């Protein structure tokens, strides 16, 4: 989708898989649509770090994760890292 607004229905998590410089604009859109789309979390992938974007989200009660991969974190939490070549 070109924007969060274009996504039909609710959005549990906004996953930013773009450059750090794009995160601010995406986070501003997420904040503006949080109530309508039921957004609760903004996740910035590995290598994506933008402290200003994080602060804006947190100021509007959105949880933020930066510089992490959901797949790796899921595997780490549930003991499946070995399946992905991490030991």
C-alpha cells in the first residue's frame, strides 16, 4: 500500500522496512491514524533508527521497537533461533 490510510481495516503493527529518513513521515501518519486504524505498535526493522520518530510515537502512546527484526525476535523468544542459523 502507498500509505497506512490505504490499508483496509485495522492495523495492529506498522512495520517500517524503509530507510531511517522515511521513518519520521511514516510515524507521523501512524500517529494521525492510530485511533481510526487501532494502531498500537510501530516497529522499525534492522538498521532503521529515528529517535525523533520514536519520541513522537511514544508521546501518543504508541509502543516503538527500533533496529530489530520481528522474525528474529519471535524466534529468540520462543527458542527457535537455531532454525534460522543463529546459535
